[in-house]
C-alpha cells in the first residue's frame, strides 16, 4: 500500500474491482469541476475502502507526510495544535482518485479563505436504523416507502421552520440513510455561534414534533428522524455534494429540488455513478443553480432572531410573558409542548 496521504502509487489491492474503479474515475471526471467550482480551496477529507465496500472505511484527513510543492494545503487550528489538510481543487480530486484510491470526498462547508468560518450551515436528517447484528453499522440508502416518506416529511417540516426565518436550504439525498440540508451563508459566521443556533433550531423542531424528531445520541429503532449538527465545526465533516458513497451501487450524495423531495416516496429518488450522468445532462448542476437562486443569506440577522425565539420559549416555559409580545413569542407559545427533548 502507498503512503497514507496517497502520493505514492497504490498497489492493485485497492479494495474495489477494476470495473468499479473505472466507474469512480469516470464519475469524478464529470463532477470534479462542479465540486471545485463551489468548494475550491477548502480543506478536504477523503475516504477509501482498502478491504472492499463491506470492510472498514479508511479516512484521510490531516496530512502527516510531506507533499509535493505544487500541492496546495490548508492549515487549520485545532484543539490540540495546527493541522494541514489538502486543499480541494479539480486536479486534486483527480489525483486522489487515480493515486490514492479515494472514493468519497467530505468537508465541513467552510469558506475558501478561512476554514474556521462557515459558507454553509448543515443539518443532517438520518433515519435511526438499528445496527447490523453481524458487524459494524451500515447505512444503506432507505428503500421502503415508510422511511422515505418520514425523511421527506421531516425535511419539509424543517424547510417550513427555516422559511419562517426567511432562510432557504438546498436538500441533498446523502446516498446513505438520510437527507442533508445545506444552508448557504454569505457572511461566513464562526462555527461556535452557528452551531448553537443550529442546536436551537433542532431543539425547537423536537419541541414541535417530538414523535418525529430526536436530537438524542445513540438511540436506535425509535422510528424517529435524528437531527445532527455536530459536523458544523472545523475538522468535522459530511459528504460533499456529488461525492460517491462506498457501496456496490456507488450511490451519489445528490442535490435535489424541493419539488422532488415533496414527491417522495412516490417519486423515489436514488442516484448512482451511472444514473447521475443522465441527470446532469438533462438538468445540469442542481446545487449551483439553487445556490444562485437563493442569493445572499446573512447569519447575524438570523442569530438575533434565534435569540429572540429562545427568549420567548424560556418565558413561555417559566410562565412569564414578554413585555412586548413579538411574533416569535406568539409562535413559541403555540408550538412548545409541556415536555420536549433537549440535546444532552
């Protein structure tokens, strides 16, 4: 096997068949320019499957070896020091596919010029499928109508909640067991206040719909949709739009429209390295188009609204009222149940 960061040629034991590798190469030849156009310059994390798709994932994040002088890196300050990551570019994606056995590409949605500021906030909705009895938990894409409907309904409910704050999101089918909402932010907020704001949004969703949503970790088979925002931090990551996922079908983390989400499960969607080609030929880059249609969204205004909503909710819980009731107080009064779940 080659060096950990993929700059030495791998041997033939890459864990995927020659046919799969050709599909992987062809996929990224098509989508790497799309990924690079939106996320170029940001740090990337990539994953390979040296023991096959049924084996464990080999993650490659901070680089520990020297890299060629022409390879761009991004320095990220972490809790235990400074870390170096490869900088995303079309050429780098191609290099990692060809020479490092990369299958998946992940990131944390940061700005190109500052890895500690967010270009996107992300909310991940995952169905709480139980762990496999005979090995590590696998996250196959949901196929049954009930699960698809639950995920779609959950995404649409969150869309409505975000719409109340004059905020729009781009939905992605993660290619595993969920839907991701990518919320563009033009002013690059820092991650600590952003994450607190996202937690407040998710807690409110749980308060409104406790039988649909949960933010509690490590609970399974409850039939609820789990809301995750912990990857909104430097060094924490989720699959980028158009990344492949490591399974035999080579599913794609595919951006879709809200009309398509509303059509689930009747218009069940799942894209792989083969079917995404026809989609791109027909309707183009859905992610970039929605990003352009959304335009500017600025975090400070949203943060102040979230703070007012949180104040209104606390006042409602303690039996007090706002001195000057606002629409947020009225909404919280209608929405908050007597009991609700909070993240531990």
